[in-house]
């Protein structure tokens, strides 16, 4: 059983590229926590949006390794330096991904529509003034505009187009991003959700949320009120999970 992830000493760097940090580690821990499911899922195409240093896509390729042969990996980043750094990180670990310098998945949506089995995203989620979003270089790593949602709100519809019918999305969110509202938004599109990892640091409260299509739960957000039938169990569990975790300030913990 391979539990390898990218080695920090082999992760390349550049002053304009986001270095692996708590959020990157939490995302990789979520993938590790779900590794058996991922292996059984047998993804054909895995994609990372916003690959930065390449730590996450490299770790995913290493942890699936030879147990899931023939997987194709694709990673995008709006920062050209990030694409170069990711290339070096992949090479240092002897794994391969196709790398594209683009805005989210611009130029790929037609070709990859409905084909991505696993998507991983650690987006720029920090609340900032709107005019900081989309700036060149390292600022693009964190600037998320109002509520930190500017880029997340563009990624979600793109993910919906790209994910295969059995596709899974792992998304890093911060409490300030209103993760329960993100879940409701995705539920309207027919996705179920589960918090795979929750982590509180001195600075932030992170949730790594996994989304997958579950056509039984498709509903209007207006239906999500007490006493309406819909998938009460799923909604209650998820929303209570999100609300509970949003207010929790405990030490780092996993929630599988
Ligand atoms: C928080 S960093 C995460 C980097 C890496 N995935 C990790 O977890 O360490 C966010 C990354 O998203 C990239 N990014 C920001 N906006 C983007 C966009 N519109 N399209 C693609 N990548 C974007 C940034 O350049 C940055 O590399």
C-alpha cells in the first residue's frame, strides 16, 4: 500500500509561487483520508485547478501510484511561474501531469467536459478588496475578493461542467467563505457533500469538502427548510457539520 506524498525537500519554489502551507497539507490529508475510496474509484482523469508549487497534484499522483495505473493528470494555474514550479516538482518525484497556464479551465472546458473523475482545488479564498483579485504573481494565490468567494464562485460552475457523472471534487474553504452556502449551491446542482477534513489553526478554520453527484438530492435551495421532505439526513448532517465546525476552535482534527 503506497502512502507516499510529495516530499517538501523536493518541492520546487519561486518567490512568486505559493509554498505548501496548512491549507495544502489539509487538502493532501483529505486525499490520504479518502485514499481507499479513491483507489476503488479508479479515476481515469484527475485535475487540479490552481496547482501552485505542484505539491498537491504530485501527492495525488504518488498516492494513487501503481495501484491505479493509466491515470491521466492535468493541472492548471493562472500564474505561469506556478506552472514551471509544478513541472519541476513533478519531475523531482518522477510523476507526470499535463500543465496548462490558464484561468481556471479556460480553453479546456469543451475538450474535458464530463471527463474529470477527480478534481482538487485549494483556491484563493482570503477575503480581500475585489480589486486585488486576479492580480499577477503571488497575490493571485490568496486574493479572493468579498467573502473570499470571487474565484470559488467561478470554479464551481466550471467543475460542474468538467466533472464526469461519477466525478468527485475536493475543495478547500474557509469559514469566511460560507461553506454551508457553497454546499447548498452545489446541492441545487445535484451534488452531495461531506467534510473530509476540518482543521483550525490560529489564523483560520479550514474545511476540505468533498462533492459528488447524487441525483436523488437535486432540489431548490428554497426547499431546504424544516419539514420539507428532500434528503433530510444528508442536509441535516452536512449543515449541522458545517455549522458546528464553523464555530469550533479546537486543535487540528480529522473528520472522515
Ligand atoms: C492557495 S494557492 C494553492 C496552491 C497549491 N494548490 C497548494 O495547495 O499549495 C492558489 C493557487 O491558485 C492559483 N490561481 C488563482 N486564481 C486562479 C485562476 N483564476 N485560475 C487558475 N489558478 C488560479 C494561484 O496562482 C495559486 O497557485
